[in-house]
């Protein structure tokens, strides 16, 4: 359990794009569910937003490595 917590904290401080993106994905999905979106569709929305966040984070990290 400590390893999971250390990994999560490390991701938040090391890659804040990923942390902010995941929180925003959860908030957007919650708002969509509150507005009446079906559960299955909201699950797909969350998956797409998380994948988009991951791609954004990976793109930012790639650009950082390329400029060094």
C-alpha cells in the first residue's frame, strides 16, 4: 500500500499535467452524470478523457526530452 501511495504522490509532483488532467476528467464526468448522462456513456466519456490526458502528458514529456 505504501508503494502505491508513493507512486501516486510521485506522479502528482513529477507530472502535474497528468494529475490535473485526471482530476478534470473526473469532474467533467461527474458533471455529465449529474446532468443526466447514462452510466455507460459516462464511462466511455471518462475513458476518452483519461486517454486524452495521458496523450497530452506523454506529448509534453516527449517535448521536454527532445529539447534537452
